C-alpha cells in the first residue's frame, strides 16, 4: 500500500500494540479492527482480541478505538470476514479518528468501542450506549466423535438484549453503537466498602 508500512505477526491481537511501539515512535492513536462480529455486551468485550488490543493501548497511555461489525453465521470463520458496507464503516471511523485527534478522548474514557450493524441503511444512526451485561446464555451439549469418544460442545444462544444497550441498538435496531470503556474501573468508594466488608477478618 502506497504510503503505508505494514507489519505482520503471528502473536495475539494485543501483541500488535507492543510491536507497533517497537517499530513506530510517534504514535497518536490506536485503532483495532474491523472485527468480523459485533463486540457488544461484556461477554464479548472481555473475551475479544480486538477490544483487548485497544485496552492494551489504553493501558500504555494511548487513545484507542475498537471497531467491529455484526456478521451472519456463515461469515464467522471466513478469512476475509464481511466486506459489506466497508466504505461506510471506514468513512465514519475516519471521522471519529479525526475527532479524537482534534479534541482528545472524552474525560475519563480510555477506549471507544464502535460497533456497526450487518446492514447499514438510510435510517441507520449513531447511538451512544452502555454495554449490556449478557447477550447470550450457554448450553453444553455432549457429542460423540467418529472414534466413539465423547466431546462437549458449548453453544451460545442469544437472548433479547435490554433497550438502550449496545446489543439492542446494533442487533435489534440496526444502528451504530458507540460505548465508552474505562480501564481504571475501581473507585475510592468501592475500596472503602471493601475495607469495611473485611474488617471482621484477621490475617
């Protein structure tokens, strides 16, 4: 690509941040994605390589944006991911990048988690949301392989998300969701509460 230096590695997504710092000395911002599959809800956010790469950048003091798009099940394991609406996704992400570079991150926000629906329509809009706590429940199914040995398949069954959450806006309303994420989530009041809670204990 003209004007760009590309680096490939076989590590984990968060390793990209470490490697980038080794090769580039003047980094203004990290963008992780576009991930094939929406990273909405804490179940997805806390297990996502895409989001965790952005969190790794934030831990190191950089503004960071994680970008994902909802895909259909037949696109989950496709090497190229979804190619639908790339122009819209990249165009809006570029505007968000420019805004962060101009104004900085909102106070107290370490990572912006940006999620696009599978289909972008004329009615699609940007909605600032909070992550839902759970977007699916799990079931364990016992199966038997051709050699007769049992194995266990964990199935994820999506549940109806609560209104105003990231999952609801992306998966139900077909909107673009933007959620804040903070690395330092432990407040002084929580520390005080825990001190009071363990006061009867001795060690």
